[in-house]
């Protein structure tokens, strides 16, 4: 199975900050990488697909980059509603796998 | 709008069985592959199983292979997960999620673009 490793596991930041979350795959996955946001008690929400494509309706302050094994989710200017947990997920293999998550907390 | 509603969760003893259902609406269910994803209490997301639109392709995570069976009824717009030989570690919120593909050049990129609210399965004696 392809292992996905996110860093950091948790992150404290302030409203207006620029933050970046990284995701590393155990083998090359080309651009088959998605990012999700999950708030407590809620289902995940798709933010970015194919490594850098913004899902419809998602604010443009979210962006994704990378290919191969290293990927980054960037939030350009944090808003109060962005404090949540973020997961990467690979769809290169038919056995999908997620990263362990990055919890973004208010400083 | 994609709407997915899971049901069937509950408390079950180790070794027991449970059948989860997911009712779909707002899209042409028979045209999409579907997934089950679970989340243990306080833990991250774990993909469980995938079924293609025609049921011809099915995949399972190693952790549930041989114990869980995914199925669907396109006439009823419904997805199912039959869970047998349940273990403590199967305790989780179970989500159904739509598998959505976008074409770029000669490739299709897949993601889970619609999720239900989840149903809770607790395995405990």
C-alpha cells in the first residue's frame, strides 16, 4: 500500500497568516493527490483534487502544489472558518490511502 | 446537489454483524462509483471499500478484507456495507462517499466529492 505522511501533525496560527501543510507519498503518485477539510463532528469536504485543482465553491485562498512524492496545501490568509483538520489522500492506487491529518488550531 | 444519508449503525458485540446502508439522491447514482470511509474515535480517516458503478470492480482495505462486503442496488439508489466478524477496532463513524472523476489530458483524476453525515458503529461487549 502507498503510505501518506503529513507534516506537521498540528499547527497553531493566527487569522491572516499564511500556512502550508505538506504531504509525502511513499512512492511516486504523479498528481493523484487530493486534499480534504474536516471540522469537528462533520464529514470531510473536498478542497483540492489532482494536486492543484480547486474544487468548485472552495475559496481561492486555498491552493495545492506538487507532484511525484511531495505535495503542499497552502492557505494564503487564514480565516476563522479555516481552523479544522486537513487530510491528504492518494488516488493513484485503487486502494486509496489518507495521511494522518493536520490539525490547524487558533494561536 | 449530492445527498448521501447513511443508516444502520449501532452497538454490536465482538464477532457480530451489522449492515450499513447509504441512500443517495441529487445525482444519477448508477453512473458513479462509491466508497465507504471510516473514522475511529479521535483518529484519522481510513478508506474501507470501493465499488464501481456496475459492481464489476470491488476493492477492500486489508483491514476488512474477508469480513466486509460492499454492494449496491442502482434501482434503489442505495449502497450497502455488510460487516461480519466485527472487532473492537471496527468501532468508528462510517461514511459513504461518491467517487468523482475529472479528465485532464488523457488521464482521469479521482476524488471523493460528496459525503454523507456518517453512521456510528460501536463494537463492544
